[in-house]
C-alpha cells in the first residue's frame, strides 16, 4: 500500500511537471490568459494524461503476463499482441485508411488474444503459450512485410514510420477516453485473475490441486492484456520495454507476488512514460525525439540487466 501511495504521488508530480515544462515557457499554468490556457490545457494536459494512461496500460499488461508465464522478461510482445496491433495499423496506413489505424490496431490485438485463447485453451504450462505467441509474432511480422510490399499507397509509409516510433504528441481528450476506457476494462479482467496468478506461483500442478481454474486465469489475463495493449498501441503507436521495465522496477519492493505487483506496475509504468515524454520535449533537438525511441533507450538497458541477473542465477525467475 505504501508503495502504491508513493507511486501515485510520483505520478501526480510528473503530471504537474508536464504542465510546466516544455519548449514554451509557462510561469503559471493556472493563469487565465488565452495563450496559457491553449498551451497547458489543450496541448500539454491531454498529452501528459495520454502518456500516463499508455504507460499504465503497458505496465499492467506486462505485470499480468509475467505472472501468467512466470517469466520476468515477458510482455505483450511475447504473446504476439503487440505484433498484431502493429499489423492492424500497418494495413490501415498502407492501404489508405490512416484514420482507422487506431481502430485496426485495437481489433487486431483482440484478434490475437482470441487466437492465443483458442489455441492455448488446453495448453499445459507457460511454455506452450510462449510458443503460440512466438508463432503469432512471426506470422504478424510476415504479414506486415507482405502488406508493405503490396501497399498501393506508398506515400502513407512516412506516416507509418512515425507511428511505429511511438508518440503522444498532439493527442486529445478523445484519445484519453479511448485508452482510459480500455485500461479500465483490462484492469477489471486482470483483477479477476489475481487469485489465479497467486496460485500459479506454486506451479501448475499445485495451483490446480488447490482449486485454481487455470484456463479461466489464462483467458482473463490474455484478454485483459490485449485490451490494455490494444488501447495503448491504438493511441500512441509502438512503445516497447515499458511492460518489462515497470514490473521489474517495483518487484524489489513489492515482492514476487504477481497479484501485489499489478497496481504498482501500472503506476510505475505511467510515471515512467510521463517522465520520458517530458524528457523528449526538453531535449534541444531540431526534431522532437519520438517517445518510443526514448522508452527503448531507457528500457533496453533494463531488459539487459534483467537478462544478466537471470543468467547469473542459472535462468531461474
């Protein structure tokens, strides 16, 4: 509880800082003049809130999938959810339906979740789900390449590149509502799976022996992660590593109980992405660094650190 309160305070501080900080100096974000109102409440506030919600969605989905697969290197990319979300957006961009890219990303993420659920319904052990996810990720990669080759609208590929780099620039309250609603849906589904995730820490056989419904737990986690990932990808594009980094950053304090990691991971992911977005706005570059690039620069070393620590322990999570 203390960790969650501390992370909530950190998130609020990051959101307030996002109102002040930026390329245009603002002395008082609560001033009543038109210029300040436009910059702070129509540009910075929706952008910062979108960044927090996207980070929270990715952090929550990462923590849930790590608990389900019992692997601290798992995130939505492991089960092919991110790959299929990207595929949906690529098809929309490549064939001249850029306005529908967010909807396509969401629908394809949910389709991937349904495929994982159907194919893995009778799977025993996390390895089976991982193999299914690897297959879906490979399939999505091949289909993305095919869509790019067959694209009748090559001029839209520039928009596609910008989307794949990830950004919350220019987002509105409509985007906030979209990702916020899907985050709420995903959080409810994952919350119903929390007891099952706790039981899985004992192993598959022991969890089944104490009455845990492992099939139900898998379905709830996968669908919840798909809602979170689809919403985040639909609004902000491809942003990696947050789902891996956020749970790892809080695990040392919150412990290894996956149910207790869910809320702190969401809060940490939100605060992390808002801070990263503030950083990209303040960097003295001619063109603003994309948020997905900044997240990769932060998350990449964290990923390498986790992998190195696991290797030092002989591969044990």
